C-alpha cells in the first residue's frame, strides 16, 4: 500500500504539534478514528508506526485489508492508551497507590519502544512520563507525610513519657494520677508509625515511670495503713477518757477538756474506714451525754438568773430615783443598802450583765460626782495653787520689764512667753475654784 493511497503522512514524519500538546498533559488522542495518521501497511503486509525517530515495524497483517490491519493495531494502541489514562486518573484522584502506579507506568514506558501498536506514541510516552513524575512526587509527599507522622508520633510518645515521669516523681494525687497513667497507656497503644528501636526506648521510659509511681503509691498506702492503725489506737484512748468524763458535774473544766479532746481527736487523723464511723459514734455519744446533762442544769440556772435580773431591775428603779443634790448623806446610805441587796441577789443572764451593771454604775457615778464637787469647793490646796500661779506670772512680767529696760529684747521676749504660759495655768486654776 502506497502513501498516496492511504492518504497518510510520509514515513519518518510525526504529525505537527502533537507531542508538545501531550507533554502538557493534554489527553492522548485515540488512534482508532484515524489510524492512518500514525502508521501504514506496505504491500507485503508489514505494519509500521511512525515515531520521532522514524518508522518502526510493529507486526505483519495478512488476515485482511490494510485498513483492517491498521485498525487492529490502532485498537491495541487504544487499549494501551486506556490503561495509561486509567492509571493517571486513579493517581490524580488519590485512589491509586503511587508506588504501584510508578511501577506500572515505568513498565509501560519501558515497553513502548517495542510495543506492537499504531498510534501517537510520542503523546503516549509524554503522558506516561507525566504519570511517572506525578507518582514520584506523590511518593515523595507520602514519604514526607510518613516522616512527619513518625516525628509527630515520636514527639507525642516522648511527651507522654515525660508526663508519666513527672507524675512518678511528683504527684501525690494518687487516684487522679493512676487514672491519668492508664489514660496515657490507652493513648500510647493508639499511636503508630514509630520505628521499633525508638518505640522500645520510649516504652522503657514510660514503663519505668509507671512502675516507680506504683512503688511510691504502694509505700504511701502502706504508711497510711500504719498511721490509721495508730489513729485507731489513739481514738480508743480518747473515747475511754470521754466516757469517763460523761458523768462529771465539774461543768467548766470538763467542757474545756471535751473541747481539748475534740482537738486531739481531729489531730489523731483517720482510722481505718470500717472502724472510724463506729469510733466517732462512741466518742460523740460520751460528749452528748455530758452536754445534755449540763444543758438541763443550765436551763434551771438560766431560769434562776432571769428571776435575779427581774429583782435587780426593781432595785434599779429605786436607785435611779436617788437625788444626791438634795441630801448627799441620805443618798449615799440608800445607795449602800441597794448595793448590798444587789450583791445578795446574785448572778443574772450573761447578756444582761453589762446593761444592768451599767445602769447601777450610772447612779453611783452621779452620787460620787456630787460628793467630789463638795470636796473640791472646800479644798484649800486649789486656792493656794491658783495664788502660786499668779505669783509666777508677776515674776516673769517683772523679768521682761527689766530686760527690756536693759535693751535685751531677746530675754524680754522669752520672759513674756513664760509669763503667758503661767497666766494660762493661773486662769485654769482660778476657773476651777470658781466652778466648785
């Protein structure tokens, strides 16, 4: 078959503009619609495909017409083209394995120079090269992702190991710390992608920290058991004393001792849980027995004190009518009688003491003030003191006049200041005498 009959390009020629388009990712054109564009069958039935390097024989066709031969090899090309496009599509969508895609694409590329097909081999080769490059990039990205994931996994396990070591060294929140270590272990099991050597080293750190925490926690609770046993023994001693005091009528000292026993009870710490509540009930029962009896006695006493307060109010009503200004001696005698009766009545409720005593004191102060006033009016010492102050004023005034006559203004001024001070004291003394 001649070139003119087939209407195809001459041997050793590639259709213009085809390879560059394929190199930029344009899909490879199918060969079946126009197989004569890419190959030919000669008169002897030899089938050729055109490439950039010239024609290459791909087979022999004797079974039919040249057109049928070209169509047969074009369909084989299209089958190969379809395989390449599917490979590229799966890789681009992320559904394909980059490693498998690279191996397949490489195998297809290596087989192209001898492939028995008729079609745009240059475009198909460019497309395969594109898939190879894409697969290599995807493999590199996957490798980087694996490295990043590994680094993240290593970093996370390192952080968990460090946290476990800190818990093992410092934490005394035993339950919370134990729960956290179990949570760390659960998370540890979910972290993948760490190489065996690094993973073993980190696991040893975590395991060592967990064992150290468990030993420290075990030691703590063993010591706690000892302390609780000692607390139980101490509380039994306190109970024995509390029960012995339950019948006491020495109310003040016994109540004070019960208060001390309560403080000692708290200081003793907790006994074993199964015994602590029962011990407390015994201790509290002894306290309640004492304070219940005391409360009953105090209720009777409070009633007595309330009656005493009523009697004292009656005395106050009488006392507050005393007028010492009319007859001081009679007022003093009446007040002494009231005070004696006041003392005989006895105690009143605590909350009334200040009020009642304050009212009686006010009467006492009023009588005492009148008595003091009479004494001051007859006090000769006050008179003499006022005269003495007056004499001192005259002395300093004389000194001031003498100094000024001598031209010593500084001494004159100082003497006048001293005279002024003594004059104030003199006036105060004279006023005190006048007010009596």
